[in-house]
C-alpha cells in the first residue's frame, strides 16, 4: 500500500523493512566546512539540485516485476530508495509535477 506524507512525497518501504518518510527542510547556503562524525561520515558532497534533475534509468531484474530506478551521479548510479525519493522531489520542486515512486524496486544487493 502506498502512503503519502504531509510533504506530498511518498513514504518508501525498503526491502529491509524500514519505512522512510522524506522531510524537506531549507537549511540555507551550504557551509564548505561541514563535517560529520568520522565514525559515520566519510565525506560530504554539496550537489546542486539541478545535477539531480536527470532522466532516471529503469532496469528490469528477474527477481521483481517492478523496475529498479537508478540516477546517474558522480560517475556512478544512485539506487532506490534514495534515487526514488530524489527523483520525486526534483519532479515536484523543479517542474511542479507530482509523480509516485514508492513502487520502484531496489537493487537485489539492498534486499538484506
């Protein structure tokens, strides 16, 4: 069952059993000196929203009838659930288009 939260973005249930509820907050300009705990954060990337505004790659896998969503980023691919949430946010925020994304599949490596 698809759930939509107050932001209008889909809640996303992961294959590992977590429920992700996207929350949109404006934090102001990025500070290049941002740091996180070394035990949890290996790096912080400041990426303009426009760089996320790309056509997703939808991949079929034999393990599911739903397509796996991937977004090209930094020379690789970002996968669901993050790719699904970012894609939906960009469509709403940059184009005024509300699409549903909770049905997009995660890659098999995330099924743990």
